[in-house]
C-alpha cells in the first residue's frame, strides 16, 4: 500500500509498521482524549491492539492500561492479538468487558456500599424467579402480570441509570403500579440475598465511585490509560462509569462508528459518541474511512442509505478495491417467491466457486427466516440460524408435529409422552408413570393403555386425550394437509392456550405472539407442500410431509462447504461474508413497522450495517405483495418498497430503483389516515403560507437546474427549507426547525421560493 507508514526496524517498532497515515496517528496519539471514528471494515481491532503495544513501548506499566469491550469474544480476540505483538508483558493489561471490569472492582471494594465480596451474580432466570416470588407477595395473578415484561422494564430503567424512586418522583409510573411494588421488593430481596444482577454490576460501581471519592481515586490512579471499543453502543451507566474513571487524567481513547449504533433497544445511546467532542473540547479526532472489506459498488450503496441521517458525524467510507459486481436489486411476488429466488441464486453462486459458508442471508427480525427455512430445507441446502432456532426445532412446532406423528403411528411412544399433557389436561407425573409401567408389563404401546382408561382424578384428562386423537385420526383421512394441521392446532387447544397468555394490559405476551406466528408458519409450510406423484390419500400426504421434515434434518450427507448462515442484522454485527442477501426491504418490514420517526435513523443504520457485511456480492430483495398466515388464514396485502431503496446510485446497482416519493413513517401514516386528515392538510397549507418571507412568491419546480445551493424551497409537508448541498441524486436541506436532512431528487414534492 503506497501510503503506508514504514521504515527500518530500528526506526519503527513492528507494531507501527504497515499502517496508513490515519492508523498511524491513531496508534501513536497516546495522551488526552481521542475519538477514533472507525467505519465498517476499516481495521479498528488492528489499531486498538497496536495502540496498546505503543503505550507499553513508551514505558507505561501494563497494569495501568484498561481496554474495555462489549463481548467476551471481542475481549479474548484483543488479548490474543496483543500477546502476539508484545508477548507476556501484555498479561497484566486489563482487557475485559464492562461487566467483568466492574465485577473485579466490586469484588475488591463493594463492602463500602453494604454487600460482601462474596456477592452472587444473578442471571435472567434468577431475576424472573425473584420477581415471581414478588408477585405472590403482592397477590398478583401470574396470568395477569407478565413477569418478563416487568424484568425488561426494570432493565430498561437501570440501563439509563434511573432508579425506582426517580421513576415515582418524576411521575413516570404510579406509586402503586405492579412495576414499582415488584421492583422495590426485588431490590430488597436482592440485597437480602447478597446478590447483584448484570445491570447492578455497572450501577453499583458508579454508586461506589460517587459515594466514596477515595475508592474512585484508587482506581482512577490505577488506570491511567483507558480504551473503549464499540463506543457507539455505550449506555448512560457505562458513560458515567468511564467519566468517573478518567476524570483526573483524561486519557481516554474511544473507537466507534455512530453509523453502526444499532442497539437502542438495549439502552445504547448514540448521542454519547456524537457528543464526545462537546464533552472533551480538546479531543483529537481521527477518521478511519478506508474500508478493506467491500467493493466500491457495495460501499456506494451503503453510503447512500446512511448519509441521509440527520444526526451523524461527517465521514464516508472508501476503498481501493475494484468496483466489483453491481448490487443486485431483486423484486419477488411475495415472501415464498422471494425465498425460492434466494435458493436459486445460492445455487448459481455455488457454481461460481463459492461455498455455503461464504453466504449469509440477513433480515430485520427472526420471523422473516421462516419461508427461507422451508425452501432451503426442500432444496437440501444446509443452513444454520444465528441467535435462534430453526422452525422445526422450536418447542411449539415439535408439539404440533407430535400430534401428527401419533396420528400416523399410534405406537410412537415418544410423541405420546410429548403431547399427552400439552396443553395441560391434569395428567401428572404419577399418572404417566403408571401408564408407562402398565404398558411395559403388557408389552403394548402407551396409547393402548391410555385408551383402556386410567382411574383417579387424571382419568378424565386421559380419556379426553384418547378421544381427541380418535377425532384427529378421522380428520386425517378426510382433510387435505393444510386443513388437518389447522384442525390439530385448534382442536387440541394449542392456539387457545397461547392466546390466553396475556399481560396485565390484556395484550398477548411477546412469547405468545412469537409462538403463534410460528404455528401459522407451519400451516403455511403445509399449504405449500407438494407430495410425490405416488401419493394418493390424505394420510399418505401427511406421512410424506413428516418424512420430508425428518429427512431434511439429517445432516450426515451434507456436501463439503459448511452451511449458509441466516441471521438478523443485530446478530450480523462485526461479521463479514463474500456473498450477502438482505431480504424483505419493504416498508413495515425493514424499516420495522414499530419504528417511529425518532428511530428511523437507527433503522437506516441497521440497513447500513447489513449492507456492509458483504465483501464481494450484495443482493437486496423486496416483494410486491406480502402474503402471510395469521390465525390459520392467508392474508395478502400490497407491499411498498423500503424508503431505504429510494435514491440509490443507479451506476452501482443492477435492477429497478423505486421511483416517486418514499413512504412516510408509520407515525405520519397514522396521522394522514385519521379522521382529521382535512384539518391537518389545511394546517399545513396555512403553515406554508405564513412561512413565506416578505416579497416572496412561489414558482413550480419544472427543472432540476433550478436546484442550486442557497435556493429556498417550500417542501410538501415540511415547510420552508434551504438547499445547502447537492450530491448525485440527493440534496441536503436545512429545515425551518434548524435540522438538516437529505432528500432524493426523484419524486421531490416542492415549490421554489423566489423574490418578487
């Protein structure tokens, strides 16, 4: 590389060699606050590890260096690389996660805030157990209060350093709400148990530092040089922790990329990295904008998506790599057709020399994987799902398949044991033990004993189960596959049991919604199954379908080349693949339907992260229709292209870029579809008229030549603005509110403001 900093070994230590000028500055800038803006694929881990080597090279003791990451994997990788660079001297450097760092501090000094050094650390299950106990203490019905929702709300506030007393005093939640009562009881129970949860590790460390200045001074003096990886993902508690630790010397180097801040739902606050220079006016800022991962076409598309965001630090990825293949824009009829197209494309790229492990399919939410799972399974393409189970491995699917297996084979004892008390029928462990003992004595299947009847209170449940199976077996002879699967789900009571799982607001729990969506996906799979031509009866079709599911799970004959990876955007962070499919780029899917105007920026960052996982080929897919199963029925709706596809550079793309104006946010759509639409439009017209400067008139926009820097526009729905930048097919404008934003020229709804 022509612009690398190199030199003789006696002049340049090995850790300074083969670095670009920006990387060299980042490695050798040691004292004071430093912000390293490291774009996707720009070699940030390389810079971080060499910077540790540089600090040691300058004679700083290893025990005075703290490097903080977000995952154990990242910490282990950083530690290993530093050891490779400088050997055993790196052993004394603290390279650990936020939670591990705080745990070590608390093990030394937590006694100052009323705990012992032997404190326990409770995980999610422990938290839920304590909260369930609190439900009993307060007399709450466990079916009426969603304990996991309560836990999530507590975590939400703790991430933001908000206490239960603050929640009450600021009137966010009523004093007598279940959340407040259970949270206070939870805190008391945790303290009585000498236990902390993961959020407490950070919160209690901050508390220790605030209340005991001498303890803070000890640790601040210990860590003279602090480095933070993935700084864009920090939350308010982590920010407070770091602020205390470096308050004396100010030697903090943070590495991050605000364009990759995608964990707002976990409490990450992108404003922390955006405000680093404000918080540290003397900070040095170094931009690592050269990408070593992706082709020019891929970066061109990724940059076009994220540069429109209002609140971001100025930077743009570039690469010395060739243009590469154009980004493919694919349009399918619906989700099933999209999945089939992806399978065909995988087959094609395999013929061009790629292995299965070179390929990733990335989507916004886990639910989007289901049509893909079906088609990949049928095509016998091996795949793995990161962060989730395959459809056929999920508990509710295995339960429904258990019913179907018993219909086909009444002697399937494993399936009988799985479903005999699912949903609950009052058949307990003692009754099951007796049935199994009787079956073993008689040498018959369990179902034969069950049909003969069982004495005691559980007898009615066993009889109901036997009668249900008889009814379903009759249905299997008369009904086609899809209707049979639907009948099993309804008549077994499975759907009803899930629909009864509600919160205290009488809404379905997240768990129930996910499981209901999964069983609807199973019905959709049954509806699209095409049995072999030799199949003549409905029972034969059921058998063939169950066989296809079982055989697809057999991985013994998988050809060499690993597996295709399926994952959400969040799971893909930090990874890279030669070939990436990004699917369902439709409004309501990506961006997600629950994203309000204030979180659209994060949805754009998610798209940016997804696109920049690709090294050589990027295929972006959307559908014209959305065909989904809900409550056992297919619903088909019109699908709008994602707003992220508007204004993409045509030269970098192969396929149709949407024209016209992009869709509004869900919030805007709700307003415009409301009964007050006419009143809203009148208000906008009046606001426009009052916003016009004196001696100004409106001229219709007839040519793009009218658009120049400094020209004022009256935007449809946004009011007055001024053009401050033109770039390709986009313009950047400053709105009357003072905010600036990027707009696509295609479909621009505006009038030009000119002086009279």
